[in-house]
């Protein structure tokens, strides 16, 4: 399993125009069968992780189109 902050670090410096494009990028990087965990949840698919992170305000608008990770909201452990 991969911690969700690895996905947030992957997003730094990149923008994703849609939720679906982010999910595709996560699957390309970590594989289609990979599950993810965070400090408070585990066993999530890429799509479930995106929903989880979005609900917790971990994303911010990217200059122009799309969104990226909010670096100030990435845990440091």
C-alpha cells in the first residue's frame, strides 16, 4: 500500500485538468491494483483516494486550468 502523501508529492509542480486525469496519472505511476492509505483511512483505490483528499481540502486551483496539490496540507511523516 502507498501513503496518500506520495500521491500529493507526485502532484506537486503539475496540474490536472480533471479528476479523471488525476486518477489516470495515479494509476500510471502506482499501478492499477495499488491501494492507498492515509493517517485516518486505508484500503482505498485511486478514485477513492482522490475523493478522500478532495473532501479534506488537499487540492488547490492551478494557475489557469485544473488543480494541483496544496503543499501546505501535505503531512510530513
